[in-house]
């Protein structure tokens, strides 16, 4: 296995033989990161007699819950066993988007001849420099999530692994934290694929892949969801040979097929080998590398690679929390059970983020933590189901979505009308050489109420926000048609769909009335 994550089992007490976590490679950037988000030598404070809120886990959900509650005057304890910032800062969004940025530049260079200039063949990728850039930027961003910052906000920060010792108390490093309310925000980790020989051969996960300093010449990625797809394209562009195994018939199978296929075509053009409906039988280590034996509709086959990256789902971090002691119901595969108010089976304990939610995104964890603050501390009745949740997969082109899909709407018996604008008809996309994209907006049939949208575009993640805003504020598609958009922009496609909707209101009867009026006033 590659470099491993150093999980703390004990609180940060220098005298107890405790070892601060390391993030590999141990260069100055990673030392800066660790000194911010798990400072060596940190001594936990003496607990207050009772906290308004004890927050377990300092990823996005935990940090937002802690900062928000403390800002409102609550007495808050925040417990983290590894690195503040959780997956997003350390092993997720931040490092992946830094690496994707470099890989995009390489993608552009490869397309350069179509933009009218020649780039010498064989542009050299400096993989160590790409990864160093990522580590430098991650360290810089880590100041936002630092122990020091949270202490400054008035939060009692405890470094160590928390477990419940009763329905109203948790323990960390031999100290008892009594609470009126608690929130479980312990997140999730990469699920280990159940493949014989894989553990023995060794594999990477999102917790170790960003520690690489050498490009794997041949890389197998297991799982074609958002994380697997993003990293497949990034590593391919950085020069690895990539084979992507997916257990369905197209990548990103949460998305509409036509949208996912646009991304899939880009993958094939770039030389990613895609194996659909794949079943990995076993992995073995051989002199030439790791040999993956697999089945797919074409028969049995094998592939030899240098590294295997597991991106096949997420497993909730429920172990060693002693949830039973607190009376919190959970499922080892699905995580902590919550109601629509994010309350667990113990009415004093809430949960937020990847530990309990289907939408495993940073912005979802953030939004859930805000609900918890209101519901836990102020008897609020905020509901998770009331959130309008966009998401984006940062492939090139990006694929972003909000609200319902045609498929979901049909399944729920909601009649929809879909307006689609392919980018081959959009001036700015043509000028940019980015014609493989689309905007699709679904409205409730007979109205302009937006129920959902899917976008495939280079910056779909930016464009989706306009549609989310419209949905949240009840602005209909017809109104978007009247919003002036700068020309030429790709977001203009949204306005054009608004115009398309407004044209549907020009019924033969209305047209006849107009014609009559115009004839009369001629
Ligand atoms: C490669 C990758 C890329 C991603 N990219 C994006 C993206 O671009 N956009 C996006 O929105 N989302 C992205 N995500 C998802 C996003 O990172 C997660 O949804 C988000 O981090 C969830 O936050 P969280 O607070 O629920 O959990 P986490 O971030 O997992 O935090 C949980 C914390 O709890 C701690 N903990 C666990 N058990 C205990 C315990 N017993 N005691 C004390 N502490 C404990 C853990 O150490 C961890 O720090 C990505 C994820 C990955 C893996």
C-alpha cells in the first residue's frame, strides 16, 4: 500500500507518548499544513462543566457547526482525531482541484493546434512540481481551518479520538465532555473494494494519492463516480496510462446519460481505457506490477498496472464512537440515522455531513451544519429536504446538476417539459472551441417553474449557481429569459432557454390576436 494515514488513537498530550500525525511527504508545505490543523505539542484544554454543543469531527460539517455556534455565544467543544479540515482540505476537494488545474493546462496545450498555434510535441510534465504546487496551496488554505483560528473564535479544541460514554457525554483522551447537545460529524472514508488479493497487493485511496511524488506510469482506477472520473482524467492528462473500471454501463451514472456521455467521449478521445460493467475477480502482485483479473461483457481479461486507486464508494466513520452508549442508531454501511431535522435516535444528538447524508459534498455538509445549529440550539424546525442542492463534477467539461432529473420526475409521476440548448448552437461555445456541452432545464409542465437542470460546460459549476438561485427564490424560466446576460457568454444559453419557454406562450390564438392588432394599427 502507498503512504498511509496516521490515525491518532490518543489525545494530543506530549507526555503520553503521543505522536503528532504526519502527512507525506514531510516537506515544508506539509509541515505547515500539520502545524495549522494538528499542531504538534497541542495540549487539550480543561473541559467546561457542560457545553451547549460538543462537535465530533472537524471536517466541513464540524467546523461550520462549531464556528457558527460559538459565534452566536454557545460554549462549544470541537474534537478531531486527525486533521482539522477533514477530507475537503486534506484529501478531497482542495488537493484534487489543485491537481485538476494543472491537468487542465495540459489538456489545453494538447488542443493548442486547433486554436492556431503549434506546441512542440511531447510537452514535458513535471509531476513532482504539480504535486508540490498542490501541497503549497493546500498549506496556504489550511490557515482557514487552523486550530489557532478556532481557538480564537472561542471554541475549545480537543485533539484526539472521541467516543460516547453516555447519552449526554463523550470522552476524549481521558477527559469527559458533558453536553446539552452534540453533533456527530465524523465523515466517511474510501470503501475498500471486496476484491481478493487487493489489500495484499496494496492500493491507493483519496487519503494517500495526494502524497504521491512520482507519477504512476500505469494507473487503474476502480469506480467511475465523481471522484474516480475526476482523478482518471487528471492523471491521464498528467501522463499516466489510465484504465477505469466501472460497474455500470456509463460513467457518472447519477447523471443523465446524454450528459455523462459527453464527458465519456472526452475521456475516450484522451486515451482513458474504460471498462464498463466490470467485475474485478482478483489482484495479484507480479514482477511486472499489480495484475488485475477482471470480467466484463467482452469476456475475461487482465491488466497490469503500477498503482490501483480505489474510488468505489464511501464508508461512514461510525466505528469506535460507542454510539450504543449514547443510544444513537446507525448502520455500518449507511452511517448514522437521522430524521429530516438531522436529529438522531437520541434527541440530544444530531448529525451532519458525510456521516449521515446521501449528498456527500462540502457544500451539503456546510448547509447541514447550519440546519443543526438552528435545530439543536434554538429549537428550530429546519428540514434537510427543503434544501435545493446543486453539485458539480470537475471533469473537463464539467457536469453540474441541480434539482430533479427527467428520470426522477417521471418516476415520481411529475410531468415536466425539458428545454435543451446544445453548445454547438451557442456563439461563445463555438468561439471557445467548446461545442460539446449543453444546458438542459426542466420545468413543471404548463408552467415556468424550474424543477431541475443539468449543464455540461467547461465552467458548469459556476453556471449552475444562477439556476439554483432561480429555484431557491422562485424565479421562473420565463423571467430568466428577460434577464440580460452579457454577450457572448456560455451562461447566455440559460437566457436562451428562457426565451424558448416564452415562445411557447405564443399560442396560435395569441399570434392571431397580435396579427389582428398589428393589421389594425398599420
Ligand atoms: C477526492 C475527493 C474530492 C472531493 N471533491 C469535492 C468537491 O470538489 N466538492 C465537494 O463539494 N465535495 C467534494 N468532496 C467531498 C467532500 O470532501 C466531503 O463531502 C466533505 O469533506 C464532508 O465533510 P464532513 O465534515 O462530513 O466529513 P469529513 O471531511 O470526512 O470530516 C470528518 C472528520 O471527523 C474526524 N473523525 C472521525 N471520527 C472521529 C472521532 N471518533 N473522533 C474525532 N474525530 C473523528 C475525521 O478525522 C475527519 O477529520 C470530495 C471528496 C473526495 C474524497
